[in-house]
C-alpha cells in the first residue's frame, strides 16, 4: 500500500507542476510564442535558475522530482535536442 501511495505522490508531483513538464511544454506549445527552454535536464536547470534568483521556494522542493523525471526522459530528450527543430 505504501508503494502505491508513493507512486501516486510521485506521479502527482511530476505531472501537475513539475518543472520538467513545464520545460517540455514550453518547447512544444510555447515555440509559436517564442518561448524556449533547455530540453536536456530542462526541469532541473529551471529549478536551479529559479532557486538562484529567488532563494529557497517550491522549486527547490521540486528539484529531486525534476532530476529523477529528467533522467528517466533522457532517451527521449537527447534525440529531440539533436534532431528536433
């Protein structure tokens, strides 16, 4: 039961307001408006940038989840960064 609760929490954290999902959305839907975010480890980079500017915030708490999700998505984001335009 604890395993399922952890998976639900992890899914909720990564898909609701995770910096990784925000950076991927900015690279797909936001391209037409001129937005651009780094693709490889984009969520982790976003968290570090916001933490440097604002200090400790919710983005700091999101850092380990973004790092894990960015690592899982490396097989997708590396080819996207190399071949995708």
